[in-house]
């Protein structure tokens, strides 16, 4: 269950970055955490070739025909590019979104 350790580490980094006032790094770490969750989900579906980056995994996930709309909506948040001020152009919390993905995609894992 290496994915659990990696996910936890990225989430801890994201929370620490946010508490240090570094929202950009918090978003990066949350995106990596989401990529870990999506990667594990894809492995469970039988995918073996999905790319190493969180962006690749999230893009693949969003292209799957059988993924419910709410999951795709949340996953799309991680693909949004920052504006010139280095902020997301929409009001979303990527840390909370990564937690939501873990809780909902990995609902058979209670930790």
C-alpha cells in the first residue's frame, strides 16, 4: 500500500505549505496527492500505462466514459491553470478536493 504513504506525505506537505503561506506549493502537493489517488484507482481498473505525472493521470481519468460527473468535476479542478497573478481563476480548495477524491474513490479503504 505504498500509495497510502505517498498520498499522506503529499497531503502533509500541502497542509504545511498552506500554513506557511505558500498556496502555490500547497496546490502542487495537493495535485500530486490527487494524482496518486487517481493512479491507484486506475491500477484497480486494470490500467498499467497511465503516465507518471499527476496531470497525465488526471487527464486520463477525465477521459474515461464510465466516470460519474461529480468525480470528473473535482478532478478537473487539478487541471486548471493559474492566472497571471499565479492564482486559480476559480474558487476551489485543492487540498479538500484531494481528500474528497480519496474518501470517495477509495471508499473501501477506511484509513
